[in-house]
């Protein structure tokens, strides 16, 4: 017969109680006992431990149908802070969040063709600045999550970044850990974005979803049964490199005619007439809002090409939702309509009505928030694992 180790049971109970407080805060001890099925004295002792650890605290009094009003328990979101960094192709976003993922400080820096060394220096400087502005708290900085637009293996080593020209000699995890001495997590940008949307954004209510990051390239984050799917090596989701034109242009990945050569934001910006060559994304959005016919035509094509790859994604994964992360698509409803039309013209009608096509609600902060939440989750697991 299996006899569970008492310590293990305690830890499992603590995890159950903490998870319920996280999900249902503010909550009474009596309600916790009802939800978890643990008896009142077990709940009380776990609650005392969590209060001692500064992870939860008591607040005033809740509604009661009569008799003594119960004291309510709240998760202490300010028990510590987490940092999420998103290294893009031409910018870095850094955020400091509380333990509920609320952004306390944010930083944004643009750059052009930086060397890996320059990017790393900028990253370290940004983390230092965020730490300087971090409020006092019992646990201080609980970790740093960093995401990059490239392949990250299961050992969190960056293997390939087609648009950043890094090579596998950069051990970002080691570099950051050495300087700040907190847990560090490296993740692929689309995976982090998917995670961010799942925890805080438009994917909250879906268990099976595909997050599509459309920028310089296209990356997807796959969440199946509420879990991020990484593949055997961690490289799943490189759908930007599915072939949509056999004899198409050569791609930096070694293939030809990759989807991202036609449907990325970079491809869209290249498609505009000469006079708009130096226009910014903001200017393009404004021109579209003024009904510039040349811009509208290319935006229509953008949606069309996105729809082609998304049709393959729908055929492969049959997800509940597809979430698009792109500044232009988020600003202009016509892009989403073009995507929908393109998919509808190509897909089984049974599948056409099976999914929600959504925009990212976290916008450009999605990957940094995802990276931060990976760190927070690890921190909280540490109390209960
Ligand atoms: Zn490619």
C-alpha cells in the first residue's frame, strides 16, 4: 500500500489552498474549505503558513447572512516583483510587474542592426533600470523572463535567430544569472506571447489556441489542453517557414517561398509603392484610415496571405481560437476581415465556423508579460512544489 509522505501531503495542501486564493481572492477560510474539500483545521494551518510567508493577508470583513462576518484572505500581489523582457528585431521592451502581472514600470528602446553584444548591454542596462524603480517588498525580484524571436532549445539556449543574426554562442541565461543572481528563463517570443495572452489576455477562456505573432517574421505559439506545446527540442511553431510558393524567393532559413516572405509585416511594408518606402507603421495606419487606395489594396493582400497560412494552421490544429498579434491588424478591422475572407475561400465549411479569430488584447506587451508570468509561476511553484 502506498503511504504518502506527510511533508508531501502538506505541500500539496498548501498548493491547493494557494491556488484557490489566487483564483478566488478575496475568499474566506470557510469557503476555501468548501472548495478544496480540506477540513477547516487543515485550511487554517495552511493559511497561517501562507500569511507568515507574506504571500497572503487578511482584509476586513465579507458579507454574511448572519452571525459573525468572516475575515477574507487576499493574495499579496506585492510580495515580490518580476521582470519580463522582449528582445525584438528593432527594439527591446522591458516591464516590471507585480505578482499578478500588473505592469508597474515599463521601458522601451529602439535600435538598428545592433550586434549581439550591443543588444546584451542594452538588455542588462534595462534590467538595472527596472530594478532601481522596484518598490520594497518581502521577496524583491523573483526572477527575469526574456524572450527572443528565434529558436530556443529545451536547455533555454538560443540556437537560431534568423532576423537578429545571433548565433548559438550567446548564453543569455548564464549572462543574466551571473549579474542578477535570480532565476532566469529564456523563451521563444511567440511562445511567451501565447502564454501572456493565455494568462492575462484574450486567450484566457480557451484551452486550445494558436497565437500568431506577425512582425519581421511570423512565429506561432501553440497552446493545447492548456499547455504550451514546444515540440521535442523546443522548436515547434516555426510556421513562418511553411512553404506557400514552391519556386518563391529564397528565405534566411534555407527554404524557398516561406509564408513569412509574403505575410509578415516586413513583407507588407516592402509591398507599398516607392513614395511610402520610409513610412512608419503609424503613418500606414493613418493613410489607411484616410482611404488611400494603394495602401488599402496592399492591406487587403496582407490579409489574403495571412489567411493562406492560417488555413494550414486551422487544418493542422483545429484550435478554438487564433489570436493575431500585429500593430496594423490591431488598428485596422479591415485586415481581420480580409484574413477571414481568405480563410473562408479555402477551408472546409465545417472548419470555417469552428474557430474564433481574435486580436491580441495585450498588444506589444504580450511577450514580455508572458515572460514575466513564466517567472512568477516558477516563484509560486517554489513554495508548493
Ligand atoms: Zn523560411
